[in-house]
């Protein structure tokens, strides 16, 4: 017999219904952390580039520094 679950899936949800939601939440969290890690890495790499390298990718030193100063959670 299924146990009633009163979470965000409503009165008739079963525990197995919530497992999919937890998996999706965990995957979303992993994706978000991965994005934050890429932001950190990319911004660090920008801060190490020479002016000529930045010119090659179409960025000014000022734009690269502004991007590098952004917190990791910002796009």
C-alpha cells in the first residue's frame, strides 16, 4: 500500500513519485555547480590572458577584467 505524501506533488503522490523529483533536483544541482565551476575556471583563464590573446577573441582588457570580477554565480 502506498503511503500518502503531502509534498509539492499533492495528496495522492506516492513515495516513488517523489524519487523522480529528487533525482531531477539532484541533477539540477549538479548542473548548477558545474556551471559555477566553469564560470570560475573561465574567468580565471581570462585574467591570465595577454592583451594580444584577448584581442584574438575580441575582448578588451577592461571587458576581460570586468568579467573576471563577477561572482561565480552570475552569468
